[in-house]
C-alpha cells in the first residue's frame, strides 16, 4: 500500500480550510484501496484562527498533522517544512484555497505508478479571473528567466504536484534560504509529466500576493537561478569603456586638426551622467547578489516551529 503525504502551506486560511479538508477527504476516500493518506498543514504564522481550525481537525482525524511557525516565513519556507515532515513514499504539495483542485490527485498517482514518472505537476493554461496586467508581467517573467537561466521553467508551472520520495529528498537537499521552488523543482531534474488546467477562483479568503510581492519574488527567482545579470554588467561595462575610448580619440584628433571649436560642456555632462548611471546600475546588480550571499552565509534556519500536532 502506498502512502501519500499532502503538504498544505496555510497563511490566514481559516475560511478556506474547512472546504479544503472536505474535498481532500473525499479524494482520500476515493483512493482508499490504493493509498493511505496523511495531511500536513503548515501554519505559516497566520494572524487569524488557522491554528485553532487545525487543532480541531487533528482532534477528529488522526491523519491530520500540522506544523505551526513562530511567525510568517513565507510559502517557500512552509513547503520546505512540510517536505521535511512527510512520511509517505509519495508527496503532494497544494494550496489551501482549492485553487489547486484535489481531483487531479488520482491522475497524478496514475502518472507515477503506471506511467513511471517521478513527478506529475500542473500548469495553468488560462489565467481567468486574474488582472490582465498581472498575466502580462507573468508571461514576460517566464520569457526573461528562460533566456537568462540554464534552468528551464515551464510557463504557468504551479507548485501543485506529486513527487516520489527520491525527488522530495533532492528538493530538501537544496537547503538555500532564498528559495524559488519553480526553479528548484526544475533544477533537481527527474521526469515530470505536466497536467494543464484552467485557473479557478479562490474558495474563500483573499490572495496574499500583491503585485509588489510578486515583482520582488520574480527578481529573487532570476537572481537565484541565473548569473547572467552579473555577466551583463561586465559586458556593458566593457562596451562603455570602448565607446569612451573611441569618443576620446575622436575628440583628440578633432582638436588637433580643427582646433577647439566650442566649449564641450553639454557633451561632457551627457557622457558623465550616462556613465555614472551605468555604474550605479551595475553596482546595484552586484548588490543584489552580494546581499543574497550575505543571507546564505549566515546559515539561518529556513523556519522556526512553535507548535505541532504532538503538542496537543
Ligand atoms: N501562503 C503561505 N505563506 C505566505 C503566503 C501564502 O503559506 O506567506 C500560502 C497560502 O495560504 C496558500 C498558498 O500559499 O495556501 C498560496 O497563496 P495564495 O492563494 O495567497 O496565492 P495565489 O493563489 O493568489 O497565488
Ligand atoms: Mg491561491
């Protein structure tokens, strides 16, 4: 008999959790001849009654386990903590808001057991119910990161996936603090089957991702999985040195041949501003990477647990 561990990061999900639980239990019932289940909820420092809801679920169902963080560490940390806790030979990670429909779990199971994949993942093909501007930037993001990075990231790829124990262990071995799971899942390799699905609306509560947070997250993703911006800075730096050298030579010869016609104040200002700007930009890129290295070298924990089901 297989054991499927369902990992669910939860941040302020008191309203969605009861719906989620009902649906996932239905799937577990449907698959009761093939697999046992455990549900690992990771309460990522919620400010609402999420942890109370989890305690109640645990009391009535011993398959429910939970890990409660001491504060909000982010979805990436919550997934990591969940994977660390899994005991099943198969693991699924999914959102608590039913935007990741549990009905795909039997299909994922088949993909791994019968078709021999290591991972069956979902990708969103239509972004209905999402602001147009957000979809636009999302598509640009996939374009940019796939150009810059050797790690291929499938457009619309969701975290929602089922993985074998081996793949989960590989993901856990990547213990970096700046976690970008879309990149991590791809970097570890393994055969992945993709299930396309259409976006569904949240069952309750609201999204925790503002545009600003998403933008910062996408920059994190690019700097975590690509050093191309660093190389670009050296390239642009060299280019501008060459341009400056040619410009200087031309001015020198011109002055020798024709004499100094007008005071070159405007040209000088333009060149200075431009080069100054480029320098600042490049220093900024260096700063991005150095700040990441600084955080990584501290080897801080990715999350801190305050309570689990063993405490009640
Ligand atoms: N989440 C989390 N920590 C956070 C933000 C989100 O654990 O800091 C969880 C959240 O509870 C949900 C999942 O991550 O289960 C996806 O979040 P959300 O639905 O807000 O994102 P969206 O679906 O809008 O991208
Ligand atoms: Mg959601």
